[in-house]
C-alpha cells in the first residue's frame, strides 16, 4: 500500500510547527528535516554574518546580512512550494523591509 504525504504550500510551511526543535526545508511541498550542524557550525555562521555586516558598514552599502527562510517560486502554477534555509543571506535593506512588511519571513 502506498501512502501519500500531503503537500504544503509555502504559507502552510511558514506556520508549520511539529512541537520539536527540528528544522525543515520544503522541497516540492514536502517537509525535509535538516541535519543538525555541530556547535561550531553556529559559531562559524555568526562569524561569517558578522564579517558580511562589517564589510557592508565599511562600504556604506544599503544591505544587510541575515538568516532567513527563502521561498522559491515553482514554475508549476506559481506556488511557493520549495524553501531553503541558507546559513547567511545578504540582501538589500529595501527588499528586507518589504519582505518583513508583507510578512513573508518566518522564524528567523
């Protein structure tokens, strides 16, 4: 017997909480658990983020470095059914403000 896993939209994914500390990426509507990095991984992410922020400030750029969920628009009917959680995202501040304003950023 084949079981079918229900597909989630990007909006459903942003609201999803299974009550655990497991972090998931969304791939074609299906939740994929992310492997846990070592404690050092978090330290390295913080260091890299700070390096980006220092350069952004030094060059007086209107950018920011953050950790956030990235939605990928599917070519199939324009659904947001895939997401990635990269270690660091460097993004123009106006775009960051727009995303924050329209509520498309989750958890980070």
